[in-house]
C-alpha cells in the first residue's frame, strides 16, 4: 500500500507515482465540466409508440470519474486516486469501467435546462480516456433546494410531454435510486495531454442510437392515466417508477461531450 | 474424499528476486480452492433477509489456468489443466489443493485462475459421474441443493456454462524459506444477491421461490421458471447497465462474481468471456 503522507489531494497522485517506484510523474490537467443539453429535449419514441419530449430533467449525483482503459501502471496511480474517490469499488467487474484517473469529486446537481451551466473543474491525469462513471445520491441539504422542491430527498425529477395517436399526456416523475449506486461506463473519449484546451459536458440522451432503446420503454402512459385527464405522475413505490428508474441507471443514456 | 493427485504439468520457474523479496528464500507454494462454510455447511437463515436457509448437495466447479506470481515477476506456478471440484464436500475448513510447486521467495500477490467449461476436464475431488455431468453438459458451475423456510422447501439444480477469467487476485501468501498457501475462495452467497451494482446487496430467496410458485409448483425452481421472471417492475434486483432483464440471467451474471482470494480478497479483473 502507498505510504505517502497526506498532502493536497490533487498532488498526491504525482507524488505517489514517484515515491512508489514508478519513476514517472503524471501531469494533472484541469478541465471545466458543464451541462450539455444536447439531445435532452429531442423527442424519443418509446417501444410502445409514445413520442416523449423532455421538458425538465434534474439529477443528483456525486463523484464524477473519468477513466482510461487498461491497467495504469496499475498500482501507485490507481491507489492514489482511491484517496479522491470515496465510492467503494468492492466487487469484481467494476474495474471493467477502466482505471479512474480523473475526477470531479463531491455532490453535483445537474439541471438539464441550461446548456453550459457550470458543474465544476475536473482534474485528470494525462491519458487516453474512454469512459465516465458517477454515483447516484438523494438530493439534500447540500443542494440548497427550497423545502417544497420536488427533487428534495429524491434522485431524479422529470417532466415530459408524450404524444401517441393524437393524444397528449403530461408526465411528471420523481425517481429514487439507492444511495451509492454507481453508473459505470458512460461514453467519453478524449486524449488528455498537458496544455489541452477542452470543456467536458455531461449530456442526458433519452434515446440511444445503437439499439434504439429509450428511457421511456415499457411505460404505458395511457394505462397510467386512469382518470383520463392527460396527466400522469409517477412516484416511488409504483411499478412504473421501478421501470423508469432502471432505465436511468443505464450508461447508454449518458455521455460526456467534449467541447 | 479420496485424495487427489497433483497435476503432472506444474511448472516451477527459476527466476530472480520477486518485487520487494530480494532477501526471501524459496519454498513450497500451495494453491487451494475452497467454497468455505457456505458451500460445505450451507447458508444459514440469518444471512438471508427473507428467512430462507440454503444447503448444497453439490457445488461443482471447472477450474483451470491457475497461475501465481510475486509482483510483476514471471509466473512461478502454473497449472493450466481444468479439473472438476465439488466444493460442497467436506474439507475440514481447508479447501482442496489444486496445485503446488517450489517457488522463489516473495509475496505471491498476483494470482489468476479461470472458471470455464472444458470437454477434457478431469476429476479434482469430483466423482466420475460429476465430471461427466460437467464435461457432457458444457458446464463451468453446477449447484444442486435446497432452500427451506419454516415448512417451505424449494429445491434447485442449476448448471451454468459461462467462462470467467479472474486476474490480478491479491493473494497474501509470502514465501520465505517455508511453505505458504493461497486459496481461491468461492463465495456462493453471491448467487442469491438481490442487486448487481450495490456495494452491499441483500441475500434473498423470496423472488426465486416465487418463480416456482408462478410455474408448475412442483417444489423445484428451474432455470426456465427463473427466466420467466421479468425484473422490470421489481423494486429490488437492480441491474445497472448490464442489460439483464430476467431472474435466470441475473443469477447467471452473478456466477462471474463468486471468485475471490484468501477469503475476502478481491481479484482486480473478473472478465466474463
């Protein structure tokens, strides 16, 4: 195990790389992270034929991680980044997301209503990045939300308009995802070298292009509109909630764009 | 159980000092496989959140491609042949020896192994009948047993054919002039986890039992019955980005996570092939 003493966290990786015998210091590259609204409001047609357009989407997460593929002289750098990344990667298979060598730590509340809204500055070691992870949480006091905010105590808040066969349904949903649930392997591709100028933008994409799946698949909105008033509210404890929250845990629906 | 013969194909490689082991003398490294008490005595009710208890009649595993290295030194122990082990058999808490070799001194913290079907697999401690079951069925793992709760009983006989390579397993054996042992540890409770991504899933059987209730109600939970369980509306049994949709696929996915090292030690890579 690394015996490096406590130092400002972002210097730890470089210091340990030298102290632990790799003989190579890695440059730290700060890159701003913002919200990307690309694709969020694009209509997505579900497997049940609903064309759904997101009007509002907010997500509470923490610890955005950026990953490189393969083993990073595995040891010193990876263990150093363990200091920065509080989430536990305890089970085999997690490493399939790649080695974490970039991070924007701490709680983030992502609101996909304003393109370019700042989320913070990530620090990345030089490398060829291939993916991104983050951890779901419940919105809380650290988010400075009004007591009446529907996201408070929950993970995701959604509002959307769905149409099918000429009928329109207004959907609102509040989703709970268990604290510390990881999302592994969102697409992100960038060769990070010292001096690079780039902005990372977190995008929510309700429809993925390869298999045509959408986050709305399996949700029969008309069946949920029991009173026929054109409004459906999905809340924790309901079957539709469980279907939706599974979808929002799939990495296919997120991406880190590079600007 | 009948004693097992050491494989004839072991290779012990002469090499320089292992990482951090310049002053350590060589010795005998033994690699064992163990299903721990869960496999040999069962998983008790206090482990399950829903009160079931599971016992195993057979836990057959096809294990091969075992290697051991000290740090980034060359592999010092290599046992490629695939053998079938019954982890439900009593081992007195020690597991079963898979391979051993005289190796240079060092901390053997790079262990690798593979759980995969093999048509030419031979017996470790398994019977000839068990070997035929595994080789003929193309299986890497087979579990047979029953779950009980109060007066309820559900049996199961599940065979899995997935191949999983475990690498960079952080073994704790240190060779310094004497023998040491590293143990490939199989955690059978993983088969009953109720979450593929949570750091601390529950161990549960209710949904598995319900699969038979929704099926032919004959008291045996089959793979087909489990495959008919759609997880979409379940509050638990979260699957993250795995794409798993039914309960059989869920359990099958978990078979690639049972491999550990020296008890609770983890392997840096567990790759389902």
